[in-house]
């Protein structure tokens, strides 16, 4: 997995410098190999979905894939899912451009959505999540339902192809064989409210980090170096506290740590704040990658901290609810959030409490969200 070598370094010096290297390489790659400047991959997909006369450009693909690799491999706090979404959307839109006689009017974005769904379905081994996220992401409060059938076909085919090589086991197997008790449903609503507040705070933090870094002279290279040093300093601090640079990369090991470790609520909230800051700084510094999985990690950490004082429940119950709620609020995709925790854990018992937590978080979020290009 990209970035896992970081955990074998155990070098504060390397941890402090590598994020700057990654962001500088990302800025250099984008500046030299990407002819146009749409945005951060998922934002490209959402932006071009709504653009009447613009399409994905195949010439952008190699540069953006290399920039994403450099960002994440050097410790940037972003996810791997969005390069996969961008690749799928690029392929889908390219195919539709070459067969315009088969599509017309409102059908102009069908294969763009289908390609994005296929990319998401493969990377998480979650075909329903890919389908729903690709349809939910372009809008704040509706779905691109005209693309339902082609997106169903593409996400299913993508999942089956990926599973043939990587196996069909869920990404994270967290099961508990009982329905939630009534009081646990009440606490699910409260956790959802907390996740909505947390997601609003992250959106404000990301905007503040961008505003601060864009005041610096020197263009993208100085912004990347400054943001990288700040992420590196956070990484060293986390390493000193926990013995691992948990905030680096997508966060798979941090998710496992949040689910399995006996850390106190204070340490888990510290990791939550560090992950929020690292993700906001990586984005503001020009990093290329996804926000979906970092949002999921933030929710897992919040739920794990919440479980330290909530009534006794299965160990993964509140962390998984936090995951769904934070995703539902941050990306304004409540259905995709619920599907994600059910599919990636293979746990149908989580559906009802996850829906309650996600709705509470979504309503608490209001009209805010991590995407600036979503429309009503």
C-alpha cells in the first residue's frame, strides 16, 4: 500500500521533511504535466459534471496520477480513492465523447458518472457505495438519477473485476450479530449531531488554512513547502505521542488503531485534531488526492472517543457510526456514507443506527460541505 513504508522509518527527521518533498513534487508535476487546472480530482469530476461545454482531458491524467502518488507516498494526508474516481470518470467521459450519436441532451454525462462509480467501487470493494457516491456527489440535496442504470452496470463490473484479483472479502471486517438497543439509537443521534459539528469545523479549518497559505508570496512551491513543514511538524508530534506517524497517508492504519487500541478519549481527540489539521494543510498546500477517506477516519476517531463514555456497546459500534456520520456531513452524501460502512465491514446490523447518525449529521451540517462545486 502506498505510504506504508513511512511507518517503518521511525525517523523524526524524515517525518518532518517528507511531506514538503511530496507537496513540492506534486506542484512541479501539476505545473509541468497538467495542461489545464480544474482542481482536486473529485472537484474536477463535480465541476465538469455541471459544465456545459467542458470534458475530462486525457492529457491531464498522467500528471494528476503522478501528483497524487507523490502527495500520498510522502505522507500527505489524503486518500487513494479519488485518483481511482478520476481515472474512471476520465475513461467514461472519453468514451462518451467518441460516441456522441448515442447520447443527447441530459444524457451528456451518463458515462462520466458511470466511470466515477466504477472507480469508487473498485478501490473500496463496495459497488453500492461507488454507485451512490457518484450520483450524490454533484449535488447538495439531490442525485444524478438519470445515470442510475449505466452506473449500476459499471460499478458491478468494476467490483467483480477487482474482486477476481484481490478477493471479495470486505475491506474492514467488523461484525456484531445483534440489532442496536433503543438507548444506543438515541446515542447514535447524539453522535451524529457531534459529527455534524466536527465536519463544519473541518470545513472552516480547511478554508482558514487555504486563506493563510495563499497570502504567502512565492506561488505554489512556497505554499507547498510551508504546508509540508507544518504537516511534518504534526507528524513528528503524533509520532512522539503514539510511536507511529498515524496522520500520514490515507489513514488505513489509523483506522485500525482507532478500532482496536485502548487509547483514552483524550488521545483519540488529539489524533482527530491532528488528522483534521494535516488534511486541511495538505489540501491548502496543493496536495492531490481524496478527502473521502480522511473524512471517514475523522469520523472513526470521533466515534472511538465517544465510545469511551457512552453506554457499553460492541467495540466497533460507535466508531462505525462516526464514520458514516462524518462522511454524510462532510461530503453531503448520506446514502453513500451508510452504504460505505455496511459494505466495507460486511455488517448489515449497522444500517439503521448509521442512517440515524447520518441524517442527524447531514442536517447539522446545513448548507456547508467540503466541495465548492456541488449545486442545488
